[in-house]
C-alpha cells in the first residue's frame, strides 16, 4: 500500500496499516499553512460562518481510497489560540466506509485532552489535541491505540487544589526521561468517573490507569483479571516496608499480589472553620461539634451561614457528615461491629436515632442553596468568610492552600469532630492499571506506578492535595498545623478508623447515600423512620 502523499506545510507521515499502531501528525504553524493543510485534505472551515473551500489540491479522494480505515472527513474549526471549542465537527462529505459518532467539546486544554470516536464496525479512533496557550503553534494528532508511552489516566481530581496536586503526577511522568506522557482525563464526581471506567473496561477500551478509593469498588476488576499485576514494582520499591499504616497497603495487596498503588492517606474526619467568622460572631473556636452547635445561633445572628454543606452527587457530602457522626456516637469498636456483623440491632438503636436527630439540627443552620452545591464550592464559602464551618475530608485543606491561606491565622481545623478524641480514617486514593496488549505500554505503566510512590512525588502531591503521604520515611516537617495533627494521630493505631468502603459494597453505599440525602431534604421524615430504614439497609447489606 502506498504511503500518504506529502502535504504542503505539514510534516510528512507514512501509514503502515499492517501495524497496530499508526499516527498522523499535522503541525500547524501559521494561518496560511493551516489553509494549505486544510485545502490539501479537502477540509472545510465551519461553525458560525458559511463553509468555505480552502485553496490547494484536493487529495481527499486518493486519501480515502488509500486509507479506508480513516474514511471519515472531519470538518475542523480554525479558531484563535485563546480557546478551542467544538474542535471536531462531523461532515457528511466523503464518509464512505465508516461513521464517526461524537463531538469533542474542549473548553480548556492545560496540556492535553483526548476524545474517542466510535467507528462503524467496532474500530475506535482517539483524537488528541495538544496546544500551547497563547502561541501560534498547535499540533493535531490522530491516532489509533495510544502510543506506547502515552498513558490515559481517568480521575476525578477537578477542583483547584486537586488540579494543582495531580499536576505533580503529570509533571513527574512527563519528565521521567523515557518520553512518557500523562494523558489527562478528569471527570468530575467520583461515582461518574468510576462508572465511566467500568463502561470502558466492559467495552474493551480500558484507560491506561484510573483513580479509585480503597475498598470493594474494584474487587471485580481483580477477580476478572483486568488489572496489571504490580508485584514486581512493589517488591523492587519495598512497598511493604515503607507504606504506613499497614491497612493502606492491604487495600492493594490481595492474595499476595499488588494490584494498585496507594498514593495518599485521606481522612474524612475533619471540620474546617473560618477564624474571622467565629471572631466576628463573638464565639470561641470549636473543639467539638457540640461546641459548634452551641455557637451556631450566634453565627447566624451575625449574618453568616453557620454550617456549610452541599448536596450534589446523590448526597455524598451529607453521607460523609453522617458517617463521621456515626463514629463519634458509637465509637470505633461498636461502629466496626455494626458494619462487619451487619448488625441491624446496633443500626436501629438509640445512639443511631441520636445521630439522625443531630443531623436534622444541623440542617437548620445551613442555607437554602445547599441542594446541588459541590464540595469545593462549599469549602469556598468558608474560605471567603461567608460560612462558619464545613465538615469535609482533608482534601479541603488543599483548597485553602490553593487560596494562599494557612492554618495558623486564616482557618481552623477540628480533627475527628472532637479534639479530645482524635481519629483518622484510612481512606485515600489508589491508582489501578489495566492490562494492555502492548508491552511498551505495560512498561510505561510500571514506570508510572513506581513514580507515584517515590518520596519526592509523594511530598509534592500530598502537600498540594492536603492529604498525608503513604510513605512513613518522608520529611513532612514543613506541613501546616492541621496536617501535623493528622500525622500525630496516625501514629497511634487506636486512632485509626477503617474506611466504610472496606465494609460495604457500592450498592449498599448508594442506599445509605439516598436515605441520608432524603432525610436531610425531607423534614417530614422523622428520626425514628430514618433509623428504621438504616437498620434495614445494614441488616440486608452485601
């Protein structure tokens, strides 16, 4: 089969369709060159204007005849370098043996984005756009399966602080000396990202890697043989020696094999408050939730939202608050017994009724705009001095840091919802890697796995994220007072709370989410009714 005809103004590329990897790159330097390239491919400029032909020899017929697997004519919008939107639009002309489905909506391109088009007959083509902001150079790359050292990573780190943190991973991987590239696929909301990953895996198009939380969320991927075994990487890096606490490593070490990389220790057991708000309301800073509830009326009288919370994503923020309150009310041992033994008796007891009653009390101190608010916008209410306190995991600390605030004078933190009984959960984030057919991709996956847990990357990522590193041998002496509290607490095994996800399935988790969200929203549901329903969910849990 003949090679691709040279295109004026663009790099000359050859296709070898017998190979599973093929790539076409068009280097667009100036508007004139772009016109020549577009003209030579028979492309049209579209959107908000009449289609206009570019001058140049129309080679589309020869092109499509020679390369039927690319028999899709894309109408590409020539935009300014300020922003690219709707970069790929379908054109009906010259679509012969294939059909492209989907439109890429790209509103921000920090360094790399991608979109996959499904081609008739099952073939998939992934289009990746790389841009340099405010420059006159762009490269458009059309590829089949991702290049050997390009790894797509799906995650839900989308807030300002989270984006700053994950960029540390990308920077380390992009500069590892092997030509590797982090291909970022950020999807807001964890349940949406996880659902996308599972659909991709079931469809035979898994990403190179994906974020999960420790627990039972990915056990079927292990049992189904979908994940890359990282035991050789873990052995070389002595993960079993450097990861602490051991419970963090156990989430990835299953049946003697390492199936994921733990990258941080996140604790749900935190409350974050605005020191200026408490000062202006004339109330002391809280040391427990009881202190806060006593101070909340005066905070409200002073014109502030006493309690900040959000209700997006099926009410996961409300359930986080609820689970923190459950541990505070039952204690760690009794709470663990309820989940491990599926004790409907404990779940339906007086202590749990007290939790629902206090949850209803807290609702009266929030604002009417809570229903669809995401967690980082809720944190921002505290950052900007509009709200007094938020109960949220320690990833909220990354938002304060991104805003240039410190835990010394700008905001306060309460560990475990009671400073006299500090607890930390062994939640966190892990990265799984999916089996690939290409040994070069597998090698790049293992390089990334080793980098994620390296001392330098652990410090850089977790300082930005607000979480603790999983390594016990890194220097965190420069951490702020809030992180110092957690670092001290995690040293005592009795202060460690096992993450709820270790005990319950995603199905049970969603049932609890829905119940707690409904109770918080519906004032007609009594604490007795909610307690009875919670008891049934736990008694029948997977």
